[in-house]
C-alpha cells in the first residue's frame, strides 16, 4: 500500500465530506466492521459518486474511473499522483481493468467500482455485466455493496444545467460479505447479491414517497435523452428552456417539475417517455432504418490525447458505422458505449475512438444496442 495515497485520502476526506453536506445536504452512513481489504460496488447516478461513496469509508481505497479523466490535463496529473485511479476504457473488453483491480487487491489494497459501468439515464440501475461476479470471486477478498439514493434527481445524467438540484441525497453500505462468504457462494449467487443490493429505481421510489428537488432550468438538457416527438414522430426535434421542453417541428410543449414529473406530455415520467422511445427504436431496427446526424467528429484516443481524424455526417446501420470519411463494419465494433451526454466511444481494429455528435447521441447508442441484440443486416430508409 502506498503511504502517499493513504495520506492524501485521509487529508481530503473530511473537507470533502463538509463540501458534500453544504452543496447537497448529503447524508451518509459510515461503513463499520470492515475486513482488512475489500471491493466496494455501488450504483451510479452522478458525477460526484466517487466522493459520495468515499466519505463513508475512512480507510483509503482505489477507484475505477473512465478513460476520459486522463484528458483532464493538470487535474488528472493530481488525481494520478494522489489517488492513482484504475482506468477503464468504455466500449471495450475491460480485461486490463480487471487485471489492474486484482493487482491492487493482491497488494493489500481496497477498490471501489461502479458496477453498471455508466450513469443511469432514467433513474433505474443499469444491467450489470456477469463478469462482475467473476471478478469478485477471483479477488478472493470481501465484498461491500453500497447504494446511493436521490442522486438521479439531484443531478440527472441528461441535465445541461450547471447547477445541481437540492433535495434528499443519501448513501449507505447495504451489506458486507466476508471473503469466506464470497468463497462459499457461486458466481450466480454473487451476481444475485450484487443486483439485489445495488438496485435502485428513482421513479418508483419517488411515486411512493414524493420528494422535492429544487433548482433552476430543471428541463435543460432533456433533449440529450428524449429525441422522438410523440405527436409528430420527428427525430432530434426538442428544444429546452427553463422547465419547458418544446418540439421544434409541431410545437408540442410540456414541462418538468421539482418532483421529476412531466406535465402536458403523454407520459408522467421521463422513464415512461424513454420506454416508449425504446419501443419505437425497436420498430426502426425491424424496419431496417438508418440513423443519421448532420455533423459529428471522430477522433483516435491515445496516451491521454484525442487526435481528430474526420468530420462530417454520422450514420449507423447494420452494415456499419460511418463518421465523415471514416467507416467501420458493424462486426469491427464489438461494443459501443457513451461517455457523457454527447460522445460515443468504441474500439475497432486495435484502436480506440471517440465520436462527438452535435445532435442527440443517445439515440445512436440505443439503436446500436438494439441492433446488436437482433443482429439485423440490411438498411434502406434513413432517419435523420
């Protein structure tokens, strides 16, 4: 274990705790009766989650973080010096990340991971890859499960507002599984425990017990998630201002309130709206549609830098993915992930790429995911 990392963690934990209380009114429970080393798995709703979870653990641990932080310049140099985050490339087979986690554990360290691999868009915990259970079994150490509640409404993934919302935000360990308990469990049992302990449905909780999340420009950014008008079926047509969403094609207008509910829309919640969108995209996949965006850029990401390769129209079909002059067969893209609200990342032919889309990027990720599930191969009609 690195003494410097322990010292930095201990030095910053209390002021970070105070910051979270002042900014969010965050309430958390200390993790108690912990073994010597462990892996912490938590659900993931906000960009603040590493520190939200970290303040519950007085003992220093390492965090798994997305590759994009390596492009933060001096900020990353400080994080690397003080915390040595374990870097994960989204949209790739994370074998190297698994090995890095196991190395930390075998050297006596503890590690925190966000098992979903990304933030939730609709408040419900994302599917967790079965390889997570394999990693826990291979670590031969204890498992601590942790759940954050209220993060989705405090800072929605889709939000473009610079200000977070103020409302109930809590975090607490769910259960500690000793290394002996983990050893006695099958991978299936470990997976069931992880899924059960980390599961959160923000809207189900809100409908049972409504809580207010005060803020400004509550609807700003919803066009990053909602892209299909239920009235006119136009794509990429929403504009947001203040608490209001408006379709630029037909004029449909609805609002988002302090309880996360929609008004004057065909759906009461963002989650229900998104579920309808998914059904429509499934139909597009069945009908062999092509998804396009007028402008996007694609860059090769290497050694903490991104080199621009091409700029132009973005197109996704069962035949492949094209951005400007660069194209890839779908078979060359084994996985596609989102980084933030506007970027798609993937690996192909031994290189790592990032596409930044000026229009709604989420619909491309959703289309790709459903396309991979159905393995369609033809396309005529375009959806711009």
